[in-house]
C-alpha cells in the first residue's frame, strides 16, 4: 500500500511515474555493488514492488579490480535471502581498467544477462549528486549540449530511479532502514576526475555560488529539452544525406554543405560513435572544418583513432581501418570459390557459338580459353606495382593504382577488390575492368566464362 511507504520511497515512486521509468508488472534487474546507493535502490524497489507488482532480481559483477570483494558478496547474499530475491554473481576479466572501459563492459554484461533472462528493465543506482558531477565533468571535457544534459533517467533498457535523491538522502535512508553496505574506499581518494570534482570543486562551488547546485540542475533540464529537439532534427538530416553499411559511412558532400553547421557537428559525433569512436565537440568542429576545406579536392581528410575519413568525388567516406586481406587463392577451371571478402567467383568453359557478349557487364568476362589453356587461375588482393593491359588500349599496360584513382575508388575499397591472374598476367579486376589479353576472335573455339556475385 502507498500509505505504508517511507517518504523517500514515495518520492522515488512519484519520480518513476513522472519519467515513465517503471510500469506495473515490470521485471527489473538491479545492478548491485554492495555500496549505499545500490542497497538503497534495492530496498526502495523492493518496497515499491508491492505497489507496482514488480519482479526483482540482483546481479553483482566482479571486475576483480579490487581485492576483498568477498564481504560485499556475503552481505548482498544475506540481503537477497532476507528479501527472497534471485541473486547472481558474474566474474569478468576486463581487457582494460579505465573507468570508461569498465563501465562499458559492465553495461554490456547487464544487457546480455537481462536478454537471457527475459528481463524488462535494468536499474542503476545513480543519484542526483552523480548527475551534478557528470554535468560538470562533461563541461570540462567539452562534450557539448548532450553532455550538459547530464545523466538521463532512462536510456533504452537502463533506468535510474534514484536521480531524484541526494547522497545525503540515500545515507539517511540506509541508516533508517538499517541496511548494510560497504562503500568502496577508492571513491574517497582523489584518483579520478570524478572524485576531484566531488570532494574539491563542488564544495568550492557550493560556497561561492548561492544558487548552486539548483542552478545547474535547472539548466540541465533546459538542455535536455533542447537536446531532444536537436537529436530529432539530426536524425532527420541523417536520413536525408547519409548512407551506411557495416563497412563504410557515405555522405553526400553537396547536401553536407547545405546542412546547418550545428547539425553537421552533432551528426559527425553521432556517426563516429556508431563506428566505435567517441569524440568531443571540439574534435567534431575540427573535423568538420577539415572536411569543408576539401571542397574542390579528393583524398584523405583526417584520421581519428581507428577511423579514416576521405573525400572521394562528391562523397565523404568514413570507414574503419582494417588489417590487409592479403590472400592468394586458386580457382579451378571449371569451378567455383567464395573469397574472404564475400564474393563468389565461378569459372566455366563454353563453346564459341559466334554470338555477341555483353562486354559492359563488369561482373562477368569472357576470354579465349584456347590461348589460356590452364587448369586454374590465381586470385589475390592488390599489391603495389600491379599493372593491367586494359581492354581497348592495344596492349599498353596501366598501373592499377592509376586505374583506381581514375575510377575514384577509395583506398579502403582497393584492398578488397579481387584480382584474377593467368600466371603473371592480370586478367580481371573484378567488378571494375578486364584485360586485353586472350580476347575472343573468330578462331576461338572454347571460351573461358568468369562471373562474380557479391555476397548479399
């Protein structure tokens, strides 16, 4: 019953209803660490479960960053038994111990666990203090309007029911409810930016500015409303000017020029994040400026982390640098093979019935098999110095590098185009050009038919 709830629990109930964080009958996975915030979160949601008919479970993730986590696990286990809540422990060995990487790994595990268990929501114990600290940190790091909105109460499956409570309210609630907890001692050491902001900068701001922290909380609400509008606008522009695949992002340069600068900067941040690269607004502004300087030119614009940004013709191309696919495979004649890049190439021998061939179709080519007369062809990737005697040039050879430039093939794509060789002669740049070697004549009796299909 609502009348039986503690006043803090009623405050959280009002907040989750207002923000539409929890609906009646939801199943919720609580990320519990053993600290005061996560214990308060567990107890508050347990109290609300009788009102909202919630199904709760607890998950403890041990990164093995700290020693002596056994006591935390023990008190959580005792609490779960007292409240009759399912409790699981997951041990992980993180590849990196940076705060961001640990958080990303933890969120990924929480999502995967909730999917396996068919759980609706994942509850995290962030408080109003965390919200204020995050806003200040994001301002100092130059994260733009999105960062100045602070911590969102809801993002996909993740909910933060305690954002309405201060740390002081949390500690008072834990004391009143006699909840056991162990706050991580490293949270009190000036080892991270967050701790420095928490214990040095915020106390100074509270003393120096009478309206603090109310002023920053109010501004964050305004920023969140503006951010929502700009995010929707950015997505509308993305639909109009961006084409994405799993390998490359392609942007129409003319439409990019016509897009408002504020949207360009936001869209760059979003696109690079989708490719796994978080950047600040400052880097986004710099990158946009570099792109705009390439108005009349093609070529590499900038390298950001493991991403390359190129301008090729009328397109801006963003793609991940990948290890070179340096394969060498043999195609039997007749026969069929699938390449590491996904293409399927087939070779057949057919009789010359003196018909015409579609030489404009660059995905299939025809050669005089009487001249080639070999049982297999070599297929490999491009290497510096490769040349081709292009069809129609009377036997003159051309560097493949120059062909790629003429055809405006971006560098990343050059490394993926299969090349078909007859001994040391390049017969076919698949999907691009064929050689003048072994052209079909009136005397040709057998024809080598090569065709390629791209993986769908």
